[in-house]
């Protein structure tokens, strides 16, 4: 029997999508980012739910993800954010996918393959406006476009970029990146390209109203119910989509001076009640949560005591009345009036909510509710 359960509430996903839509306005298209198994929420059910709401573009990281979506019957355009490798061009053409483009040799192979198959493949030009990751640098755009536009088997359907610090409200670097993006758009116009899709806004930028009037936005974390950071004066009322529950498998009343878990990093200082739950770092509950994490039992907060093991964690339930073996434990989510958020877990681990969702979502069996 599986005691751990990740529950994905698709009604929260739908709510978040509709709230983002309201925020950006009817004239702005939304390209949900469903890469990395939809941040651990399950790419296919998430994509199916969003397609049902009229989403007309999806963003994935790599070809494999796009192929899984096609195999699941998702027919809408899919942008491969990572771009593609030479050996992938045939599948891209065959499955009507849209790669990010920033290497001319790949564009040429893709064009040749498209012509061979009697097709024209749409591509989105990725510009590196300051992330220092993927994309061509703004000063190279003119030269790149000149060569790109000579290729007859591809069509430049979009131009896009990605922010580096948009999760920090009012960061001046975001404005610098906006200027570079505008420069790239003007370069495109110099080559007679006026009607491409333009997109740069991730969740932080959407919250900051930056780059949302280009006509398309690419939210990820907002869809899954978290803000990219705290500190927003006004924010979109999103709801967490993921809950992680387990159950107590053993309760022990132990005397003072009892050592708990590997490494003896926790020693009881009085008589305490310790419960064991079958959740460990193999379930995405990081070892960094040793002596830091908190879970919910009977609607009360119970701290993690000692080191998180591979498959087990001990929690202190002293003072929580009537707890029995088999009782539910909420590791992420709501129980009674209490709540454990991905942001809280992330802060305890020294990371961001994105990583918490990916870790927990991918390490556990998921159940979908409110389809
Ligand atoms: C290229 C690109 N666009 C959009 C997003 C979505 O970002 P967020 O989840 O912050 O909205 C990501 C996520 O990492 C990304 O890599």
C-alpha cells in the first residue's frame, strides 16, 4: 500500500490560469510553461487541463517533452525552449513542433529537412538580453537575421527572451533587459519582420506588469500556485495546486536523552512523543530539512527531529492529543487551519519553491482531483 500521496488539484490550476488571464487582459495570449513535468505536477494532465481552457501554445524544455505531449494527443503548437540538436530536426518537422533558434547551423538543417518533407517549420528566435544563458546576443541579431531569412524551409514566427531577476520587484536590470529586447524587435523590423509573436514575461514580470503588452506571456510558477518571491504589493490570487500527504507508521513515548536518527543531531531533552513517517529524501523531502522542517498532524505543526533519512523522518508530536498510528500527516498543503507552503519548505532548505515542487512531484505517485 502506498502511504504517501501527492494530490494535484486541477481546479486550482484552472483557477490560477483564469486569474492570470484576468490580470494580463484578454488581448494577451498565455503560453503556459509545462517543462520538467509541469514543475512536478504532471505535464500531460496539466497540458490537457490547460488545452481545455483554450490555451493555444505550450512551452517545454526539450524535444522529449514535446514528443510526449504529441503522443498524448496534444495538437496545439509547442515551443521547445532549449532549442534542438542537429539529430532532432526530423522529429521536429514530423511532429509540427516549434523550436527556439539561436544557432544558424541548426536553423539550416531544420530548413533543409522541412523542405525535404514539403513543410515550413515555425521557429522562435531566442535573444539573450542579459540572462547569459541561451540565445543570441543583441549585437549579433542583424547578422543572424540576414542569414536566417535566406532559409526557405523555416518561418520566423516569434522572438523571445528571458528575465534574470524579474522576481525582484522594480529591479533596474529588468529594465535593461527590456531595452535590449526592444532593440532586438527593432532589428527584426529593419528586416521587414513586423508580425512575429513577442514574449519575454515570466511570472515575476507578469506580476510587475513588465513585458505583458507584447501580446504573449510565459508563466510557470504562478500557474502552480506560488509567487516567484515575496514582496509584491499586489499579486494574483493563485492557489497551490500540489498537496503532499503521508501517514504515521509508529508512535513512541521516549525518555529524556533519547537520540533520534542518523548522526545523533537531535537528543530529546524531556519525555517526548516521537512519530515516524515514511517520507524521506527519496520522496523529495530533502535531507536539508533535518531538524528544520515542519509537518501538520491533527491541524497542528509538528517539527522534524533529527536527520531526514532516505525513506523515513521522525517528528515531534508531544502535546498533540489523541494521535494514532495511521493518522494523516500533511507535509505540503493545508490541514485544519494550518498550512505548509512550498515557500516555507524552500526557505528551510535554502532554495526556491520551484525546486520543492519538482522534487516532491516527481518522487511520488500523483493523484488528480477535480479534473
Ligand atoms: C524560458 C522560460 N520561460 C518561462 C519560464 C517560466 O518562469 P516562471 O516559472 O518564473 O514563471 C521559465 C522557467 O524557468 C523559462 O525557463
